[in-house]
C-alpha cells in the first residue's frame, strides 16, 4: 500500500515538472509554481496575449521555443508579434534546514500576437 502511495505522489509531482503545458490552478494549490506553463487571453478577433513561465532549469532559450509554439498553435496561418517582453522572476523555497532557503530564477515571456489571415 505504501509503495502505491509513493508511486502516485511521484507521478503527480513529475507531471507538474512537464515543461510545455497550460498553467492551471492545481499547480498553485500544490505549490508547484516552478513547473511553469502558458496562459493566454483572446484580446481581439485575431489577437492574443500570451504569457509563458518557464522552468528555471531549462532557461530562457527553451522558454522562447515554448512561447513560439503556443503562438503557432493559436494562429495556424502564422502570426505577427506585436509586443514581446522577456524577464526573470525569483522564488524562494524552504530547504528543510532551519534558516536555509534556496532561490530559483525562472524565465517568463509576456507578449501579444496577431494572427495572419488565411
């Protein structure tokens, strides 16, 4: 029984570490914010605002690839980038040892795109 519980927890945690995924509320609930993911908002008939929070271990280059992947999925006929900002944000995690925390720098890209008409 204990082995099944451990395997279930590991699968849940490892699933949260997937680099390309939609960012969902369950991640904040389970304190897996560092697992990253995308959010988007439709801002016009052919326009979107996209935010992608990357995983610290993968860095900004991989985050750029995932941001572009999401833009391409939203605009199958191609897209024009209207605005794109890259930044890093930090999180601190308690390491389990009193008084010791670890800091992680996570890449984040926010931008706006407009789909090309087919």
